[in-house]
């Protein structure tokens, strides 16, 4: 019995009470014996009843506590047996020592005592004993496990219904999409009304049948655009089929000179419809910026691409080039100074485009600077010629100097890339909101978001081609120096590999325009010559090539053999010329300590997607990446990605 209950009866207050009564009795006996005897009798009776009451209280309290203990014990047993929560104890060897009946019902066994815990719950194998929560599936049920490491105790609770509701909620979340015909105007140009209507009817019916098959609400919003409304569950099914609609439409219209291709932008994962609509449009812009004929899916932080099996279609109209050129001219004239920047380790395309853009700045009467981090072997000869021109050589600045020059009223023109991470000094983009992007690469996820003018055309052979077209509308008359025209032509020749790849009609028109302005093709050939030592080094890498999966040439340089990125790319070009080779990959250490991978393909394999999974990017037929790892790790990761794509799409069959 608790001590405080005992002291309730013989505490100081009771003792002093009886002492006081005894004193009064003695006092009365002194003055009058009869009264003293009566008082003594009364005091004795009070003492007797007090002791009797205490004894009765203690007996009743003891009986109550005994009954309560029995009830608590019985309730505890019922809780252990009937509570819908599993309880399990295990020892140091992870063997089950005790469990309540709920755990036995979970495992569909009478008793689990003495059985290794990892045999019954294999998902817990390898889990460290620490305070944590896990989820496991047993049959059709899902249980949440809370582990108490110190007590070696597990609690199990059934969360099947909760997971079912959450899954249903996720599958029923709204997803918006936009379907757009990429090249409708190009395909229908020259068609009569009857042929155009017939083709449009075929494409429209194909899209409508596809939407009906997957329970997608579709609404035509313009002649070449459709709005899609679906749920997350439907989107999951579409991703599993990898959006076969793209292939169906392309094959159906293959008889045309330019088959119709469609692109989709799809977004989900947001509860705000306005934000969802903006993400959908951004996804569509991403798909179009990568060349079209593909789907961009944005779900939360995940961005996935599907399709992209055909090259970007060259646009026959120059209206956009003229509009961009005039807008660029106005931006330059409104700026205090212009800083032109290309990607890290610039090539001839980046330098040639920068020289052409510098010409536009000088024609506007503004200060212009080109950010150059250093001279690498791929531009060494071109830079030797450019530095002979005092006006051009004075315009080159270092990345550190660019930070001092760029101000809020400055204009930054980013050439031959659209990724901030590809710049040597990306902090200059934070010093001004006036940013222009001119690039010919397919749009990637790491896009400079704050640009006020973007001219990205994946169909173009090079950034030099785009800059040449802009110069044609920039100023009338345009007076290009022979050196400036040669630098631009060199960039086009390098990126097209002497007009053999990624070359369209507008590429030759741009080259013709530069030749009319004095571009020296003989000088371009001299710039592209290579010495015998470099040729021998490339031959050493080619000698290491092996055939992977039947149609892929994979060359890995010897450990310790360092090759510049230009040489790695040239070896990849060489391997692609071999019979029955659909794609080539060259992996080598670089002088800067990183591992470079260059990828080339004939168009049947999208090497851009492969390089993006390794942190790089590029085009359908031309892509690359740089990795901070060992040579063996880079090769292992590359083969892993190739195997994944083979499982997903069967690329190499």
C-alpha cells in the first residue's frame, strides 16, 4: 500500500488531536474525577472507532487494488491478443522470442517463436537495428513496421487501406497535355486543298482514336494543337507504351516528302491548375526545343523524354530569323555594353559565332567583349589568326574580367549552349536580367530560365549558321570583313564535318553568303589540318575499339592516355564510318583530369538521350559528356545505360 495513504491516518494531525484529548481528560480528572472518567471513556471509544475505521479502510483499499490489478492484467491480456497492432520481440541473433496473436495471423502461422525473423520478413534482412520505420507487403496486405532498437521490439500496423486510398488519389490526379503538329505548314506547303484536308483528316482521326483508347479528353484548340485532360493512371499507361502515337503518325504520313510529326508537352503533380497549365506549356516548349517528334513529361521534379527518333525538320521560312535579328538589334542598342560568352573549352563554332556577334555589336556602336577562358588545341590556329587583328584581339577578356564588366544594363549573349553549367563563369548571368541565347543544340533540362530573347533551332548545322542568318537582317548593307566571314565559315565546316552531316539548304545558303563576303575556304582547310602525331594518337584509340551489341563501336583509350575532347570526337566520327555501325562511343581521360565521352550515330539511335543520362547532352546524332570518375567507372556506367535503353526500347535489335 502506498505510504501516503498510511500517513493519512497516523500523521501529526491525528497524534496532536489525541494528545489534546488526553490533556483535556487529565485536566477534568484533576478538577472532578467523574468528568475525567467520562472524558476518558469517550476518548477510548473515539480511539477504538478510529482504529477500526483505519482497518476497514485498509481492507477495502486492498480489495479494490487487488480487483483493479486483476482487471488491468486481464485488460492487458485482451489488448495483447485483440488489439489490431502486432508486437514482436527478438533477441541478439534476430530470432523471434515472443509475439502476440496478431503477428501469427499476419504470417498465417500458429507460432513464430524460435524462427529467424529474416525468414518470415525477408525485407527486413540487412536492415540495421535503429529507430526507424519500414513498409512490407505480406500477401495482399501492406504493413508499417516501427522498430525500437534498444528493446529489440517491432510494432506492426495494417496500412493497406491507407495505401489503397493514396494510390487511388495519385492515379486520379489531373494531368494536362498539349499535342502539337510540328511541321504542318512545311508538309502542306504546295498541297491543294483536297490533299491537305485528306491528310489533316487522317492525322486528326489517328489522334482522336488514340485519345479514345486511353480515355483521354481531347479538345482541338487551333488547327495544329489539341488540349489533353487525363489522370495520372492514364499517363502511367502511356509512358509504358512510350507514346506509340508518335511512330504511328510518322509512319502513316511517310509517303509525303516530309512526314508529319507531333510533339507533346504533359505536366502533372500540381494541385494548382494555373501552375499545371504553365508547366504543360513549358514541357511543350522543351519538346519543340529539342527538335520535335517527341514527348516531354514533367511530373513534380521528374522530367522525362520519349521519342526523338527523327532529326529536327529544317524550316524553309526565314521570318523568325528576321524577327529575332531586329529584336536583337534593339536590345544591343538599348544596352550599355555587350558581353558575348560561349561554353567551356570553346570550339570553332563558338568562337566563329562570337566573332560574328561582335560584328553586330560594333555596327551598333556599342562596346563588345568576348569571354575566353583560354586557348585550347581545337581553336589554337584560329585564335592565332584572330589575334593579328587589333580590333578583335582587344575584345577578348577573361571570365574574371567579365564579372567586373557586367552590370544591370549590360547585355549577355550566350552562344552555342543554353545551360548555365556549361559556362566557365555562370555568375555573370546573375548580374543582369538582359540575357540572349543563340544555340543549335536540342533543349535540355538545365535551361537558362531568365533569358529575354531565345533563338534555338535544332535543325541548324551550327551556331555560326544561325548568327550568319541574323547578320543578313541586322544591318543593310552588311559589311563583313574577310577574316570575320572566314571564322563563321570555319564554324559551319567543323560542325557539319565538311557539309556531310546535319546539313540543310539553309546551311549552304549561309555558306554562300559568307563566300560572297570574302570567306577564304583555303584558309578554313588550313585551320582544320592536323599533324601526324595527333593522327597516330587517334589511331591508337581506334585500335582499342570493340563491337558492342552487334552495331555499336565502343573504344576506350589506355589508362593514363589523355586526349583532348576534340580528338575524342574525331575518333567517334571515324568509327561511325565503319560498316554495320549504327553508333560509336569513345571514352578517354582528358588533360583536365575528367573522363570525356563522345557519341555519334547514323540517326537510328538517339545518342542525345544516352548522353543526357550520363549528365551531358547534344543532338540526335552527335552528343557528348564529361564525368568526374575513373575510366572504368565511366565505361561501366555507359554500358549500364545502353542495357537500360535496350530493355526499354529494344534499340539494338
